[in-house]
């Protein structure tokens, strides 16, 4: 079984910064991709950023230049540095990972962490 535990959400003023962390634990052989998604009230969940095991990254257009995703493969941890936050960044942020285990590959989600940006 694999679990993702997120931390780092909270309340911040517009223009401020937050750093989210997500640590994977369990019977993990390797993690192919780690990503952050978000879901704002009344909206669908959307991809924010993703990073492969080799460090290739992709970002949603709305966060390019403001957010940075990184990972520590030794710690099975992914980070999301969020700068110049805007009220429209308010959402529940979910960690996601494509994990290789002995029985097979899994897609795992974290429980979510709330980010609130006040104007």
C-alpha cells in the first residue's frame, strides 16, 4: 500500500508565497511521475504541475513563472513552491503520483491541502 501525505497549505495574502510538500511512503519500487492538481470551489480538478523521475516538468499556463515543482527522489517527496500568489489560486491542492510497486503500477492521490489567498 502506498500513501501520500501533503503539508504546507494555509492562508496567505495576495503576492505572498507558500511551499507545499508531499511525501510518499509504502512499498515503493520507484515513482515515475509526481504532480500537483488543484480544485477550486465549483470547478473541476486541474493539473497545476508535474515532474518526471528525470526532472522534466510541465506547468499549467496560469502558474508558469510563479510556481516551481521539484522532487527529492531519495525521499520520495515532491514540492511546489508558489510565489506571487493570487486569489484565483485559492483551491484544495492534491498530490498525485504514478508509483511502481511489486504487484504493479498504481496511481495514488493525497488527501488534499487547502490554500487560501486573500485579496
